[in-house]
């Protein structure tokens, strides 16, 4: 739609150091009970499942709420999906005051609407906002607003297994200034798009290129926050790797070639100990360079139950260890993990001109751990298994 947020572009504070009152001094918190809804008058057609492309088609409505340093959070609203109108001097456009989340809504086995571990998304969203001096909020209230948005646009939530409504909560600074400082105004909004399964015909293992020149994150940086500024710089190396026939970039760090992440996902390897023969599921630790993925945390917890004979580790390890394990037949499996894909099996890694082959199950495109984790997580997401992580949207 061509409509713009006329009210959201009213005159906003211009001081780059606008006052920040504490809640106890009267600053208003985010309050879902004040939600106002304006239904669309021009509902769009529902896209057919086979035409869905990630992030291309959007639902009829969006949620939006403004914040100012003088007043706090304003009235939250659900209104027709529409364009934003920003002053050219808005600091989000110049200094990347922007962060976001990625989560999904599902139609459960009893036709109920569901979310998966929204409390984890809210915590990470608040952590990202805080890192940028953007306002924080009450996660339960935002989850309630998101639930209302999903209910209003429930016809956009595909009912087929493997399909979902992708949700993108986002916060930007709307401060009108070229000065660098804490934003005096911000906009929190949520948009939604129906999406299909990442693998429409089953798993498809991917080939990686381990980067020896580009770095995704570094100690003391913001690699553990979901900021837009973390993603744009990764596109060029990814495009170059794709031109060489690889699906994703494996991000390394330091002369030691520490394993960090793959593409925009967390990363898991399965090794067998040379000394004890014990199997180990390992992922890099949350040392400030790794995004604390919701799927990552879910896999770590579920694996302790599903694979009690495996050691579950969060530790540093290098490409040298991966290569040695492969050469000795102790590299058993590798896969990425994230909201969009859940798990992404890996079949090979190119590093310094050599190819490291990663085993897959015979006749399959995934290893046993990746396959089991995918099944366990999707069973919870769609309500096949009752679990505390499955959050039902109230009727």
C-alpha cells in the first residue's frame, strides 16, 4: 500500500541526548491492554503455498508502537500493512540504530495458533535494543500484541506441515538528527509473511566454504546481538562463495581458525573421541561473538535427553580439529541451526583449497542427530508433543 505512517512522522525530539526518565518517575511502559486495532478495508488474496518465497509476500496488518524519551511507550496499534515515512535525518538511516527478531507462528494439530519459545525471542530482542541505546520493553506485553496480530491475520498462517507465518519484530531510531548519541525517539513494529518449508522435498545437505579473509564478529563486538548491521557486510562474501559453487560461508576467527557460525546460523559438529570413543555434540560457546540462537539452545537441551550417550559441549574448537577428526574417521556429522531452517545438514567444507567430507546417513541427506533434532523441534512447534516451549495463542 502507498499509505504512510502520517502520525508516526510527527515532529519528534531533536536533541541527541534527550532526557530518559525512569519508570518510577512516570515514563509509560509498553501496555498491550491499550492496543487499538484498525482493520484493513482492502484485504489481499492469500498466496498459494507453492508460490511462497521467503520475505516476499506479507499479511494484511502490522503492529506498531512509538516511543519517546520524554513520554515512554505510546499506544500500541495494529493497522493495515503500509509504508513508513521517515525524515531523511533519522539516525537509523545514518548510524544503523536498528535491530530485529525472527520467530514463527504455526497452526497446530488441533487447528490452534502457536508460537515457539517467544520468551527467548523477547529476551534477545531486549538485549539487542539495550546494546544500541534503544528502549527496552516488557516481553510479555509484546508477545501478547504479536499474538493479537497473528489472530487477526490467521488466514495467512498456512495449515500445511512445514509451513508457518514468519514474524519480524523490528525496532528503529526515528531521532531526527545527524548527531551521534542515544536516540530520543523510536518505532517498534512487527510485520508477518507466510513461508513454506526450507526443504520442500526433504533435507538437502550443503557445501560450505570456510573463509580465510572475512570475519563475521570479534570479541567485544556485537556478534551476539541481532542487529541489521551484522548482516549486510556478510552478503558480499556469501555471494562470492556462491559464485564458486558453495551454499554458505563458514565463518572462522583468528589465526587459530576458530569455528564460529555458518551463514546466518549457529553451527554444530558431532565428533568421536580418539581416546575414549565417546561421541560429542559440540557447538561454539556464547563468548560474545556467537548469536544466542533459540534453535541452538533448544538443540542443546533436547540432545541431552535424546542422546544420553553423547557428551554435549559448548567449547571452542578449530578447523584444524575438524580436519584431523575427518582424516581419522572421527568426524560424524555437522549441521547449521536457525529459525528459518531449523537444521541444515552439511556434506562438505572447503578450507585452504582442500575439501573435508562430512558423513551423512546412507541414502539420506542428514546425519542422525540433525534428523532427530528436526523432528523433535517440529513436533513441539506444531503441537504434536505437549511441551512448555509450545505457546498457544489465546482464543
